[in-house]
């Protein structure tokens, strides 16, 4: 049996910081037998749910980050797109060749994600 306190500890270890109300809600949703404790099967269900939620959050973050670089929304990151981002970050001296090299390096690291230099 996994206690409420142990569930809270696990969540904190995973970077979550649930309030007492959120913890009550979570335990209420997964405590199928209503005894106030979490059995191994319920704990497994909770962990699967948390992992799926984190994966969605991570995917959303990656998509938003890509969209920030893909300035015109065509699905490609071009050196000019990177230049805008670097300028926003205060680097106005980066050259076209340095930007193209970054794209080449990223493409080599992820060949399934080819990105023609434009």
C-alpha cells in the first residue's frame, strides 16, 4: 500500500508540486477501491497518466519552440529564421555562414529531420 504522503513524495521527486487539493483530487481519481491509499495497480495507473501528461507537455513545448524559429510557418527553419532569433537574443554579429553551419550540424545529428539550407 502506498500512502498519501508517499504519493506526494513521488510527485515532488518528479518535479511536481501538487497542492493538498490537487493531491486529494488525484488520489480520488485513482483510488478505485476508495480506501484512501494507493495499491500497486492504482499507482501504476497514476504513473502512466503522469508520464503521458508530461510527454504531451514536452511535445507542446517542442512544437512551440520550433514555431518560434520557423518565422513564416512553412515548416522549415532557414538561416534567416535563426538570424531573427539570435538578434532577439542580442547577438547581432552572427554571420550567415555560422547560421548555415548550425543548420548543417543539426541536420547531421538528426538525418531523418532534413532541412535544406535556404
